[in-house]
C-alpha cells in the first residue's frame, strides 16, 4: 500500500510516480491472472482501475482533495500522465490496465452537494485551471474518463454534450470510453431534475457520449429505444468502445498468452514493492519547520515521550481508498523500532487526547506528574492531525459533520489545547501532522513540524527515518497551506479568484512547493537560451543550484512564469516546469528545463489560449514565489526576463 495520491504529488517526481504505478499494475495483473485461473470474475478482480483523480484541489476543506495531486494544473498534469503510463504500460496495443481520468469536470466539493450542485465557472477558469490535466491525460493515452456527479454550466457532467462531445471527443480526439460515476445518471431525474424518468436519463447520457453506467439506469435503455429516445446505432457505438478496451486488455485471451501472463502471486507485496512503498513515503514527507535545527535528533535526548492520537492509529497511514497489506508500521512502531535499534533512549507513549472527539472536560488535562509537567522527559514527539474518519468521501468519513469535508482547516481544537499543555512544560515539541489536506496551526506551537500525509504501509518507519536523520526530508507541498479558514473564499464558489498560490492575495502559512531539508540550497543563477521567444519555439532555462550544507540531498527546482503586464484576472505566477535533482554536499549542479511557447500563453475570457506580446519573468525557486518562502528558510529565488 503506497502513500495517498496527495503524498505522491509531494514527491514532485513524475518518473518515480511512474515506477509506483507500474508496481501497482504488476500486482493488479497478478491478482487478475490468479482470479481467472480460479474462475473468479467478480468485482475488484478486473483490469479497469478508476484512477487517477485529477480534479484540482481548489479548496482545502474538500475531503477528497487527498485523492488528487494538489492545486496546480502543471503538477497534476505531469504526475497524472506519469501515473497513467505506469498503470497502462508502454505497449501501444496491449494495455496492462485501463486507467481512468476522473471526475470530469469541475468536481471538487462540497461533498454533501455533489449530487445537486451546478459548477458555474468562467470559460477562462474552466480552460486555465479545471481542464488542462484532463487534456494532458488524454494526450497521454488514458483509456477511460469518468464523468462527475455534478452539473457544469447547467448540464449534468455525465450527460453533457459540451464536455463529452465538443471538448473531449471533437476537440481533444479522445478514443477511449466514458464511464459515469456511480449512480450519477440516476441523479439526472432524482436530484438535478433535468429529466423526468430513468429512460430519459439513460438516453441523455448515452446520446451525450457516456458509454458505461456504474449504477442502475442503463437497463432502462430498452425502454429508451422503444420510446425513440435513443437509437440502436448509438448503443452499438458505446458497446464498440467498451469492447475495444476489453480487447486491448487481452480479456478474450487466456492469461498465459498475454505479455503479462507471467505475473503471479509472488509479485504481490513483494520485497521490491515494499522498498518502493518506503521510498515513496520518504520522498513525500515534508518538513515545514525546524527551529534551531532541532532535527534530526541525535542521542542527546535520553527521555522522549511520544504522544498523540495518530501515533498508534493505522487509519493515519491509510487515507481514502486503501488496500490491506499484511503489515502496517504505525508511527509508534516506527519510532519504537528506531529507538530499540540505534539509541540508548527511554521512550514512553501516551495517547494524550482523542483523534476526532473532544475529551471530556472533567478529564482533559487532569493527569499530573512528569508527563504533563515535563519533568520526566527531554522532549515530546506529538503525532496529531487527521485520519479517514475525519476527511474523505461522502459516507466514508464517519466523524465528519459535512459528509467527509471539513468546516474548518484548523487543527481540531481539542488537539490544539493538548499541544498547548505540552508547550507549557517548556520542553521542546516535535509535531508530526497526519492528513491529506492543509492543516492550519499556530506558528509557535512546536519547534519542528513534519507533515507526513497518509504515508502508506511503512509510513511509521519513514517518519522515524527522517526524525532521526537516516533520511533527509525532501517532500514539497502540492497545495498551499492557508493560515486560517477565514482566508478562503466561499466553498460553493468555483471561481479561482483568491484561490491557490496563483490567485491568493493573503499571506499563507506555508506556500505551494515549500519544504525544508537537513541541508541548505542556494540558487545561484538562471539563464535562458534566448532573449526572445516566438510561437512554436522552445526556450531552455539553465539553473545553477548549490548544496551549501553538509548532507547529500534532493532539491526540487521549480520554474514559474509571470507576465509582467498581467491583467487583473491573470495568475500572479504559474508553475511551468520542475525537476527533482540529487545534489551532493558542497557541490553545484546545472539543471536544464525546457519551456515551450505554450508555457507563456494566457487564457482569455473566451477560454482561448493566446500568446500575448510583451515581457515575461521566469523565476527559479524551491517554492511558489511569495514572501513567506524566504521568511521560512527556503532559498532565495532567481529570475530572468524574456520577451514574446
């Protein structure tokens, strides 16, 4: 079980994510081969995987944002395309799996309204923010696209001529099949009220280009045909697309004749994949604060108290949608094993407070003695935050009052009060936060802050490796961490105004792309291969980066573009390229990245991409270029100018 999707995005490493997806598809093929040999053709043993979720994580309150690759179209496109290629394999004819780009389109909460809301967006926001990743995955050859529950611009997404015909097939040339989200077509007549009966809903969806119904409505197509609402030719077209996918998957051939027929049960949760899961967790975990370089820990702290409701909670490893592996290493187990194996340290553990229910006021903080006074410990490691009970999909997050969403992005108040109790002892606090979405915390709440995400089956070991310095943290935030819920626009507003690093005017707690290391990096310079760029051309950016610390480490070089004469409705900056590089201590590297002319395009009010003449600034940095980046210890950005 690998880290949750949002954590994979935090690696900023498309090639590595491709490797993860390839391992997943190997195991999926192995399970399929074993099932077919035993005559098992039941659900969840097949080869069509409804992933990746490439919706834009526009609002941190959304419980399913953890399933996405964050808030940025460029990052989402790159990571999503790499994931699709890993799942489907590199054979243009024979698919290893059929991946699915979902949920098309403009689907990003609120969860409790997803069956009824109409996502009203400008053409500019639609084509600039919500659609680019879907276009990128179509270009990458994704085999299927899933329509969303909601309406977009008045049409239900699974019955939208505009989305499914005009854009997906006619404009982008998509050749695969379209599947509905589960029971989304039933919503046409029961929730959206755009049709009056199941047979009308089935006809609208099929005529619009939705080939496959997850749910109970398409059996009514026989009635639809008899009433003249849909033709048999249209049904045959949809059937042909579905059969094409099955043929490409080799589902009409014996498994032993498939190029993937040799994959058997020995590949499932094999040692190689376990190491990959550990590496994925280590690459994704993000260091947000490290005052006075308290991390990594050495053996000078002889007494450590581990506290917090996430410490021994397996749900804090899983996230939304997960498999069951034979072993999960919690944070308690990971730190316990590290202390046992490497250090003469006395480790104590207390839950301290509850994960998602406030402690009884008569008992909260009433414990006395060394634990709360701090007399019996040298430092606290507090593992707090969220789990799948608090955030997730509608119906799954049993502790959420908002169908899986969060009403506020702040750390739950009872957890914050407990942290205040620890701070009052005067002993250092290392805070490990678990979750799949931004968590706002006071800046003075801990000496060090690690965001672990939902790191998968070996997450506890990965966090321990980072805390004790066996691994240098290198994760970067794929989503902005606002300082407070009050900074967010209304949740039901789908305009990008005020959202994400590209349009946010307020100072965030931590910016997009941010993440500290146990070494220091210096961006020396950026040069461009040409001072002027024309349509159809590509310019190369050369960035000199130095590791001026004492540890070999990875850095993510991020390239942002800004139009110097930007209009009011244009992004402040946009990520256009990135690359993770390994830099030995004391060494410099020269990183080359390409920027096609399309990286400088502006989306106009009609949703058209235009290359406007003028001056543009190209910025190389290790986080989105906002003032807080430097304040928090990130490298100083460097920039160059180019004219179009």
